[in-house]
C-alpha cells in the first residue's frame, strides 16, 4: 500500500507537470519564446523523467529523455522552433501524456507512435550530444558535500536511521538499480551513504554477475521506519536489509559523511558508483537539476497573477465524508426550524434570531465545503486543446483553440463527466463546423479556424460555450436528413431554431459517411443526455457563414440543489427549481380538455400539455375534476414547455441530494431523493423524464408530436 | 477438547424469530443490524407491491420490504406494534416490515431441516430451511433471494 502511495504521488505530480508542459508549449506557440518559458517546459519534462526513472518506467524515461534533449538544444539557442518543430513538440507532449497514463494503469502503449515521434525528435539532436546525454541518462548536478555541513541543525531535530543494505545477485537480475532506491530515500530526508567493498574478491575469482557490494546508509528524516521500508518494497526478498534507529550525535555523523565520501572514491570499480559518487550527499530541499536557476524563476512567478497558489492534496473520500456530514447538518438545521415553528404559546423571538444565525452559518459551511470539490476547468480545457490538434490533423484542417475563463471552478464530478460530451462536440466542430482553409480564404475568413471554449459563472450556474467560426449549420441538409430518417413529417414547417434542435434527436447524424473522427453512431443526443444527467441543459444557435455555438448550462454542484417542495398524491416531493419556468394556479377557463384524458393549459395564447405527476408516478388515478391543483410550467429541451400538475406547492429550499440508485435501482420519473426537515425522505422528481413520457406515449409519430409541442409553446 | 469445542461453536447459530401474518419466520442474528419501530415510509414510485417505500436511517436511504406481501399474504396492516428489521444484504442495507419480533433462539445447525417439497417457486427460493421452535414450525429465510428478484424487477422498469 505505502509503496503504491509514493507511486501515486508521482503520478499526481506528473499531472501537474504535464499541465505545466502543455501550458508552456502553448505560450511558446503563441510566440512567447523566452528563456523562462523554455526552461519551465524543460524542467517539467526533466522532472517526469527523473520520477519515472525511480519507478523503472523505461519507455517513459527514454522518451522523456529525447524530448528533454531537444529542449536543451532550444534552451542553448542551438535550435530555433519553427512550425514543424512546434507541431512535433505538441505531439511529443501528447504522447508523453499517453505514456504517463499507460504507466499509471500498467497498459502498453503504441510503440510505433513512440518510435515515429522519437525518430523525428532525434533528427533535431546533434549526434555527439545525443550520445553524451545517453551516457549519463540521469544527469543530476552535484550539490556538493558542504550542503549537509551547512545544516547541522536540521540533523539534530530529525531521528537518524541506519540502513544496512546488501543486494543479492537476484536484485540485479530483476533489473533493479540501487541508485533509484537511494534517490527515493534521499527524498525523505538527508541521506549519507557508505559503500562497503570488503566482499570484493580478487580479479581472478571475480564473477561479473555476482553482487559483492554492501551499503551502509544513514538517513536523517522525519518519516517513520515503515515509510523507509516501503521504498524497499519492490526489492523485498532480493536483498539483505536492516533498518535501525540511530541515537548517536549528529555532528559525528556529519563527520562520518565526510569520510564516507572519501571511501566511495575507492570504489570506482563497481558498476553503479560513477553516478552515485555525484549523489552521495543529496540535499532533499533542492532536488532540481539547477538550483541556482530555479530560485529567480520562482521569484518572478509570484509576480505573475496566473502563478500556482499553494495547494493541499486531500483524499477525495475525506472530502465526500465531510460533504455528507455537512448535508446532515443542513437537514438538521431545517428540522430544528420546523420544530420551532410548531411550538406554540412561548415567545421564541430571541431564539429565532439565533436560529437564523445558525442557518446562515450552516449555509456558509456548506458553501465552503462545496468549494473544496470545485476545481478549475483548466485541465479539462487543456485536454480539449489536444482533441483539437488531433482532430485538425486527422481532417487536415487548420484549427486553433481559444479558451476563456479557464479558472472557472466547477464540481469535480461535473468536470469528469463533462469530458466525453465536450470531446464529442469539439470533434464535431472540427469535423463538420470548420471549413477547409481554401474555402475559408474564399469567404474572406482567416485560413485558421478558431474554436472558442468559454466557461463562466452565471446566476448559480456554470455556462460552458463551445463556439466555432465555421460555416454554420446546414439547415437544408439537416431538414432533409430528418425527413429521410422519419424524424419529422413532410409538411412540417419548422423555424430555424427548431431545425437546429433536430440535431439532438436520437438517431440523427449529419455525416453522410462515418468518418474516423465523429459520427461513430453516437449523435448529439448522447451529449444532451450526458449533460442532462448532470442536471444541465444544452442549447444550440447558428448563424450561416459565421459559425455555430453550443451552450451548456450546468449546476455548480451535484450534492445540493434548489428545489420546490410540492405535494403529489399525499406525498411530499421536490421539483428542481432549475427546470421550473413559473408556477400557475389556473383559472377556471384556462384548462381545456381534449378527448377524455388529455388536458391543455392555455397560457398567454399558447396551449401547453398538462401532465399529471401523480398519474405518471403510478400513485393514483387521474381524477382531476374537483381538486385544487397547481401547475408547474417546465421547460425542457426535448419536449419544449409542459405543465406539471401537482396538488400544492409548500416551500422553496435547498435540498441535499441523496442517490437512490444504490439502494433501490433506477426509479422512472425520479432522479434522486432528499431528506426533509421532518426527517422523512422525499423523492426529487425528474421533470425531463416525466415530460418525455409525452413523446413516448403517443406511438403514432412520436417525434412529430414533440415538435408540434415546441411550436405550440413558442 | 479444543477441536470439539470449535465444532460445537461452528454448529450452533442464533436466530431471531418473528411473526409475519401469524406465521413464524426467522433470520440469522448476524445478518441483523438493528430493529426499529415502524414509522411511515415514503412511497417509491413504480415499485413492486412488496416494496413499501424508503425510509431515512441516519441519512441513508433504505428500502423497506413487506414480507407478508412477498409471500402473497396481503399487505401487513401497519400499526405501532409493527417493527422494521434492518438487515445487511451483501453490501447494502434493507428493512423488512414484520408484525412482531418474538424471541431469539439458539439452535444447532443440524436442527434445520431441508425445505420440504412445495409448489410455490418464489417461496421455495426464499425459505432456506425449516425448524421446530417449541413445537411450532419456523421458516428460516434467506434475504439474498428476497432482494434479488425485486432488484431485477426494478431495474427492468
């Protein structure tokens, strides 16, 4: 377990480094070709390589090394970045991401791709430079002995462990490298090593494959013994290992280190020592290859507003537990308020003001906790940059991605689940939206197509906009296809917006042939469903010749939502406020009957179908003759406007969403449950799925009915 | 001596006996998390008849089953004396509504007889075996087979 945790940390760091790499490359491609940016990219690749080496991820090390060497050339002004090299660097960066991902999940990667990129990278590396770099693949700058001498105070505070390490022959046979272990140790604290060559036989009897060397390591660290042992986990049983805590005085050990360094010089014969000598005393606080350069760069970064702020890594489980507990707190607060309102005869005014404070505090805590789960959309947008590059390459179009508002924060789950729909939409935009360069130039646009990805907070929601400056939707073609596929009737007269919305119907795909990129049988309806599953909506607008814009509106968080407390057939339920346009208490003449069962609501000259929520949920028979009822006008993408008939509206409040599916499976018409002030569970109705029943119930021409409703409504 | 005691230990089990529509049923005590007084539940739309609804158990949503209904004996008349037995089934918790809990019986595994041949497949799948408690027949039930058909039912919906 603990061995894995180091590995996990490495991969987490890799994510950040890859992010930095991508960011750096993007800056360079935008012309910000200064030393600092190039150095930042170089460092990111170098750090990945260093870490990968410790875990013997050879493919990754080899690739990162070549990549880094190219950047070293750029850094030392021997190589100028042109468009071709830039594209290659982006591809290399993408592949590096793949390699890290593959290493993380222990899956093989496409070796051909790697070889292809490597061959191209090597072209940029002068041959002698290449070999020299190959010789000392792990090129750490020596930091010198005096470091440890300078910091005796540190040693005094930390316990020192004595580690006796004697690798067996099998350790080398398994391809392990003591140096990597030592580097891991050095990350824990101040490491001093002493090589024992006593067992080294005379040359006549020397077996080159035998292990003769022993190390005596001293590690001053705050970590416990288990952490040290975990480093040796991979070589368990392949070496003799003894770890003990040393009580001796630190000054003496520093002295010892000095002698050790001299001892090591004697051992140049052994295969590992050439590198090891350099590292015999490694200061953990400056593992960076060029400490003297790092410091000024960091100082500059503080001045930059976009610089990374200090962060804390927390296990997601812990956050979720906290969120759950805070949810309980909110419920508890609601319960208290309800109980208080039931008490009669006592003057509670003072208590009430305290209670109001409690309510505000509880809300504050909740918002604070929710903010922990919130993350900037930046990594998501960066992934999309890659999708654009790949899609552009596959279709031989020139496309660039512009991102706006990438620091907008959204719930982690939302970000994760948004990746697929966004990928799909971006691919669509490149494949169908953006025209080929020649055509663009003809119509007076720049030859580079632009896709803009924009995120922003708007009134408790997050809006994500995907805009391309392509040709816009081909409405005639869409209409034609919809007709051919039987999605609309022949004489249907549709407005432009209605035609655009046909894209979201299941089974619709404009690509006349299935291309590699988009149109794999999944259409925009999948995107729509994915967004709807997150409690959001997606809409579309398009101007011929100017481009198409998709707008995704999402709730900020999935754990809490604003709901309207209603009653349906004697049961208390909650309707998500985001879907409700208005609530209406209909006057006598406003409800018209159609046949025996259907009812329509007349509102401002439009007729909107009425759906009995109780009937839909199978709770009672529709007997609506003499009953007071309230109608909730809801707006959905699929069915347009509908009125949901419920018995009464009680209250409007924030509710904590509890998943039902784990306990009870999927319940039709219900999206989740919540716990109300009285401790009872209330179902949260799924307005989208309830209104969709209109489409499903009328079998004759289902989609048409739907569109008629849209027309009626608008 | 030691082995003997272990054998004895492994054979003896404790069962909680309860009444469902006048019939005696029992359930292994290790499966039971807690026993609560009946309180009205929230109806779960589109659920089979034996699913009464869901209740809030310290913030968790727990489905409640009516055992009488499951065996086709009609709905249990819910009143204050009724109890809900919260049990663990695989990795989730469910509640079952019963008329009353009568006693805890310690028995030897060998006392459990195989279910005699009966017609109803549903009943047969749920009754693990029968045993005699003070001259009265008690039916040992298996919760997995109660939850599974219902769970699949609901997923099909």
